[in-house]
């Protein structure tokens, strides 16, 4: 039987050998990689050893470096271009520069709650919300919208992807986030496009807290809220129904007002709540609400007034009174006391992937490593983050940095996340007001950007810093308060 023509050619004595990707010159492949994004170059590096050599070549990273920081001089790299790229990225994330872009907004009010997401800032003071959009390329605020739909103080603000909330096809494909707020006026409101789109009512008292994540999966996800009435309620944000009809379930059991609610990390159907008397309850959102006792699947308690709580996988981190306890949600047993203080705690954050905990106290913050203290009778912090004159009530923590602030200080401090070393100190008020009665009322951090709100006797100041294109590093023992040679590029817009 005759072979097909293609088979005959491949088996003939003079046929050319097959060509593989490894036969292509590395420099030629690196040239092709000039059309790839950083994410695509990273994927190439993980595919095989040969392509990893291509992805790690200096020519590829020279191009990525120039695209990321076109103004930065990059003629020599003693540690390699790829290493220099990530070192600079890490330094920017840690705010280790003295010349960020600075945009000021002077106000007549003091804002005590801030959200920062991409080019958007949301401020809250009393019942008023202020939506602000900035343009880093122009160095100014693009728009400021004040909304007064709430009738009492806004207590909590959360951002959730619009794609999982809306039932509209166009909005389901959107990359934007929707804002959800709770208030002492007993309502929960859903915002996007600069306006309130839905209002949910059902609590018989002020609503104090909203869940940090949505419960469940897919389009059936719901939001949890807790309030002064001691109930935890679940709401369908994607439902076309409005008001109390959007209420899916009400959990009863707390005897005191609910302070915090959080979704368990190992199961999206489990919700954890803690009340003012430090009683903890775990709820199963999939259980039938007809039998109230079946919804509560776990209980525990801690000592001291609750400060905050976080969930990671099957563990619950609870800061209350003067310590941080870790509870296993599968057994509801305390695993370890992760941190202790001689005074009351004012703030608390974690980096679960690195087993790091940070607690805010009077005049300082403390950095703890859960692994080092496990099984130890005396808990010892990694570092003491000193430098504040009042309670450290404002605390941000991510893989790169820790940011601490106090209502008694006119500056916020920036520390390395893993070592606790001070790397920068940022003024919250205008330079001429340093040392006056200004204090930090709120902070929000998103990558290389930070927003601070300061309060004074006559007015307030919202200050945005963008370190994305900063050039001049902070020298040792120098910060914005003492550096004499480089001043930040500053722009301001007042309320007028």
C-alpha cells in the first residue's frame, strides 16, 4: 500500500530533520520577547529551562525597565537588569523615595475613613461621602463629588467587583468596583457611577460592620452585615429587589451589638462574627434559616474588647483587649496566643503568608512572627516600631511595608514588613503646619500610592502621594521632615 505523500517525504533518506524551539537562537527569541508583557515573560520563564534563559536575558529586562520607568537612568546594573527591576519595584512599594508626586486637597472637614483603589479615592465623614478621581500624569484631582444620601454617620465601607454584583451584561463584564456602605441610619447602600443605586433596610438599629468578602460562589454570592440589634443579616446585592425584600437570612444569637464580621478562608459559606462582649459565633450560610439553632455551627470567646479580626484559611485571628489569639475554626479551640501587650491594642493587621502580625499600641506598633512564638511561654516581638506620640490607631500592612499613624501625630511612618526597619516618614499636613495641632485621622494604601487625611483646628487636608515615578531614594536617617535638597512635586486643589 502506498504511503500518503507527507509520510513518504518524512521517511525519505534526504528529508530534513524536524526543528524544535531549542534550535532557535536565544538572541532571536529574546528579540521576539520584546512584544510580550511582564506577565507573559514570567509565564515564559516558568515553561522550561531553555525559555527561562531567554526570559532572564538582559535585553528583555532592559526593555521592560525602560517601559516601566522611562525617566529613570538605567545605564549600569551591577546586580543584573532583572534584579535591578525588582529591587526598584520593591523600593517603590516601600516608599523609599523623597520625591513622590503629591496632590493636596484642603477641606473644611476631617475625614475619618478612606478607601483608595487605582485612581479613585472615597472619603467618609459623618453621613457625607466624597468620591474623588485623580490624574497622576497631570498631577491634579479630576473630579470631586459629594453625596449625602445617608442620614447618619457612615460606619463601614467596602469595595466589591461590579461583575459579581450586577445582573446587567455590560456591567458583568466591567472591571470596575462598586462601593457598599453601612450607616447609623440603619441602612446599607450600594454605589457606582457616582450615585446610590440601591438601599437595603432591615436592621432595627445602626449597622456597624460589613463582611470583608462576599459569601458563597458564582452569582449567588451575598453580603453580610452586623449591627447594634445583635443580628447578622445576609443580603443579595445582585437581586433586582430593593430594600428589605433583598434580605436573604437573619442570624440571631448575639446578646450584644455585632462589631465585626468576616468570611472564613477555608469555606466561603462560613461566616464569623464577634460582638461587643467578645463572643464569637460561626454561621453556615447554607443552613436553613427556618431553624435558627442550625445556623450557628461554632462558638468561642476571647477576653477584652474586640479591636479587629481576620480570617485566613481555617484560622481566625482575633485582636481583643491587649492580645491577639488564633482560633481554629474547625475545632473552635485556641491554637496560640500570638501577641500580647501591657496596654490596650488600638489596631491590628496580618500577613498570613509570612506569619507576621502587627499590633498598634500607645506610642508604638509591635511586629510579631507567629512561628517564632509558637510554643514559647514568653512572647517576643521581632521589632518595636516606635516614634508616635499617641495611640497607633491607623495601621496598614502588606508584603512590602507597614504604615503606622496616630491622631496625635502630624506624620505617618513607613517600615519594612519583614524587619521592622524605618524607611520613611511622611508628613500629613502642609509644611508650614508641622508641629501644630494637626494629627492623622485616616490612611489608605494601594501599592505605590498612599492617601492620608489630617485634621486641624481650622481645616483638614487630604494628601495623595504617588511613588510610581519617584527618582531620588531616601538616604539613611533622612525623611521628608529633614531632607533639605529634594522637595516633592506638590499640587493642590481646595474646596472652592
